[in-house]
């Protein structure tokens, strides 16, 4: 066998091993970041939900006085790590 081929093969194996280790480290880092995001989210989501609830209550009273109905609600994204929240309001 050609020694150059064997050397090339060994170098590729080393690169694959290095990349696998790097991938594993990045996965661990990602998991830690996701956990941190969820922890931080819990610190502000409850106060936000309470605020939206109070706004909805007052919004409903205001529209009821005009013989109308309305609602303000908080809609969360499907993934709690991806922070997408919508405050929706409607009058019907």
C-alpha cells in the first residue's frame, strides 16, 4: 500500500474524531444555553401574563361600556426556547 494513502486516511480519521468531539461540546453548550433561556423566561413570563390579564380585564370593561366585546391575549410560540410572543387584541 501507498504510505501516502495510509497517512491521508489517518489524517481524515483524526479530523472526523476532532469534529465529533467538537460537535459533542457544542451540543452540551447548546443544552446549557437552552436551560438558561428557560430559567430566564420563567422570571419574566409570569409578570407579563399577569399584566396582559389586567389589560384584558380593563379592555373588556371598556368595550362592554360601548356594548361591544373585546379581548387581549398573549400567544406563545411552539418552542419555549424561541422567544416569540404576540399580544393579540380584537373587538367583536
